């Protein structure tokens, strides 16, 4: 196996001793991209940007009896692939996860922002973001787009063919392939050290974090849900991951499998780099702007609180590796749990108050998501550096 040098480390040896098959599979997938999407993006690169966007939009819209425009064979093959749902998909069963997601919105957002995303940036996942400058130059928009994808996959009907969650999941696949194409054609990416840009290993790792790791953080914050709801939540993310182009060879099957893959992947990854430190702290400090707080004093207060919550979730060791400010986290998680119990109490005893609170929470969630009058667009980046790319 052609192992990138970053993964020839003591952590990989420990992971291999724990589960040799999973560790070898993880590192092998650091050299795998998304063959179908990569071929489609390369074919589209020969067309004008406007023509490429037109083709993608046409294929991502319900046919309604219309004849699809002629497209390169690689593009048609990719869309045929995405229109073939897996045998394990049971769309009606996703409803339970939708209900759980919206009932626990505050814990979802806190667990994602202060836990999952920070942990993801502590790995080599940070390298592509750092090189492209996507989080540095367009950080707020990037986080809002991330939120919108999460919201849409948990909207009723969102994962039906041509639903917004379905389309946004597939859009991510195209964006990943385009960024991979740009990085592979730049001098900034070192395949020998890092593996393939936005590799299948990193995408498979990320989806375990968005699903199983997020459930773990939500439980720590006081969320309550049944085994059926947790399984439904996981199934939604699993299907979204498949639409994103993650091969089933490294796509989790259930919560336990996802947590094991997350742990093995974490062990295989090198220790946090300077890129990880920069991006993790940028993420925390972007939080006020994501939710629309522009006052610097109020923004700083929120950032300091997010640091506290994050340190409580990710632990002191990783927080210190990421150069977090030294803070006491005493009482942070217990207070979240008290609030969660209070919310459940009001929903049973004071339903009118609960409805107002739910409406406010949903408004906050939506305000932190990227929505605009154009709807979902299929513009792709056309330069490896975010500050030099056309808007997308």
C-alpha cells in the first residue's frame, strides 16, 4: 500500500494493533477520491462556466417530461449513479430522525459548532481548507452553507429525489470534486505526504463525525431521544454521505460502526498542525457573525462562551493542542442539561410557551444558514484560492 508519509506515525501503529482491517482500509482510502465525480468535473472543465452550470442545473431538476440537454458521457454516468438509490434506503424511516433533530435544535447546533467541526479541523481535513482559504476569506458563508445542508436533510421530504437536502448533498459531491481537481493541478498540495485532496477517507471520517459523534455530544448536552430516533438520524446522514460520493467501503452502517471508524480514523491522523490551530480558532470566532451578532463586545462574549462549551465537549488535551484560551468549564455541561430538562418540561406542561421557544430556536437556526433569492445554485469554484475564485 502506498501510504502517505503523514500516516506513517505511532497513532497508525496503535490503530492497526486495535483493528488492522479498519486501519488499513482508512489509510488506503486517503489515496482514493471519487472516480465518477472526478471524471465528470474534468469533462465539465472543457466547457464554459455558464454552460457547465446550465447542464448541472438541468440534470438536478425534476425532468417533468422535458428532454435533458446533451452532456458529456462522464456527466451522464455520474447522474445515473446518483439516481440509483441503495437497497438499504428506507425513506419513510427517516421521519423519526427529523422529529428528533428539530426537538433538539439547540443541542444540534452547539454539538456541531463547538464539537464536531472543531474535531474535524484537528485532523488533516484542515489542510484543504487552509490552502484554499475558504474558511479564512469566506468563513461565515461557508458555515452558513454547512448549516443549510444540515437543516435541509432534516426537513420532511428533503431527502426525496430532487428534494433540497438531496440536491445539496449531491452539490457537495460536485464541489469536493472541483476542489480536488483544483488542488491536484496546483503546486500547494503534497500527495506524497497528505494523500488525495478531500479523500474518501476524510469524507468517510467527516460523515461519522456529523452523525455518531454529534449524537454523542448531544447526549452530553442533555438531548433525549430513543434508539429508533438515533438510528433514523444515522440513516439520514448515511444516505447523505452516499450522495456526497463516499464509497460504501468506508461509509458506516450504524452508530456503533461509525463511532469505531471515527476512533480508528482519529488515531491514524497526525497530531493537530498549525493549519488545525488556525482553522479551529477561526471557526469559534466566526460563531457570532454566523448568527448575525455584529457588535464586537457581544461577539467576544459569545466566542468566549463557545470556547467554554467546546473545551467541555472535546476535552482539555485537544483544546490545549488547538491553543484554546485557558478556561474553567465547571458547570457548563450540567447547565445545558438543566436547560434541556426545562425545555422538555415546558413542552409537556406549558405547550404555548414551548411553541414560542421552538419558533425562536428555528428562526435562529435558519438565520445561521445560507439562504438567498437565487435558490440552490450550481456554480463551482474556478480558482484554488478562495479570494481569487468567482462567487459560488
